[in-house]
């Protein structure tokens, strides 16, 4: 703002303040919607409303459920909406196989699963283009979001599942697919 009691405010300062207020109002509206859904018992208390309702998360494996909770803390509204759309999908058998992969799965099982997941993930990305950039509006930025997601993956999933995700990432990268 300009100096002096009679000077007009700088329009750039006003625009920045307006954007901050709009973001705060949006966060409060979403918080209010979550409280309302909890009061109506249409959502579980442990997950962000935008990412899950009772029906959509009833069959999530424990690591996936915890991962959704982590995403709710780092993604912005667009990223959360994109991930919420994904949660409406019925998991394919290959995704269920990933959920059930034992920590001691052998090399061949890990590689085979990663290769079979490639077409599944491509299909999800085609159907849900917002998944390609979940961190586009992350409040703390892309680096923080990526770091948090990497940490969550290694903390929540067993070593064989983490290895399959690394292999899948490499296979998608080799074919020119983004993250």
C-alpha cells in the first residue's frame, strides 16, 4: 500500500488480498460441508469430504485409506477433485492384486505386476486427466507435495508394493507417459 493516510490503496495489493480472502472462504465452505456431512453421517470422520464418502471408501485397503488422508492434507481443490473422481472407479483385478501383494513377493511377481499395471494406469489417466498434475494448486507447492507423497508411499505400503510402484513409474517414463 502507498504511504500516507489519504492515498488510495494499490490495486495490486487489493487483488492479492481479494485472492487470499477468496481462498480462505473456499476453505471454510469446504470445512462447513464436511461438518454437515458428518452430522448427516454421510461421510467418515477420518477422510476429507472431497476425497471420500462412506460408500466410496468402504472397500479401500488400510494403506490406501491412509494415503487418501495424506492427500487431503497436501492437495489443493483441483487435485483433490481429480483424486476424488478416481475413487469413484471400481478397482480392476490387477489393482486388487497390488493391494494383496505380500511384502516378500519375488522379483518375477513384482515385475509382472508392474507390467500389467501399465495399461490400467494409462486407462485411469486417460479417463481422469486431472491425475497427471495433482499438485497444480497444492497450497505448499509441488515439491512439498511430491516429497510428502513419496514419504507416505514408503511409510504406508510394504516393500514389494513400493518396488512395484517404482517399476511402474519407470515403465511409464520409458513410454513417454508423465508421472
